[in-house]
C-alpha cells in the first residue's frame, strides 16, 4: 500500500467519524488532516515498499560481488604464498 493511499484512507476514516452535523466541514477537514499526516510521515523519514525492494536487490548484488572479490583475494594470497615458498 502506498503512503498516499494510506494517507487518503486514514484521513477518510477520521473524517467519517465526525458527527453528521459537521459534515459540511468534511472536505476542509480531510484536506487539513491529509496535510498534517503528510507532515508527520515526512518527519518519520519513511520509504515506499518499491524503494525498499530496490535497495534490497542492490544490497544482494553488492554482497555477491564482495564475496566473489574475497574469494579472488584468498586465491591470489594462496598463489603468493606458494610463490614465496619456492
């Protein structure tokens, strides 16, 4: 669920809890609630699921590359030790 959809749903639920006599203020209230919630969520420094998934993939590729480089270094160190022994 995107942050925008979450904000819309949350603002709608809060505004629907208002008594029927105050419904004429509903649009104003929804707008103000959405702005307030946007401000709160912005301060929380949240990311979207898509951004999280992309970063997870980048991290997995980086880990695989690091492992390959570690194996290459270990192999080269082994060759260097053999060359020094001869």
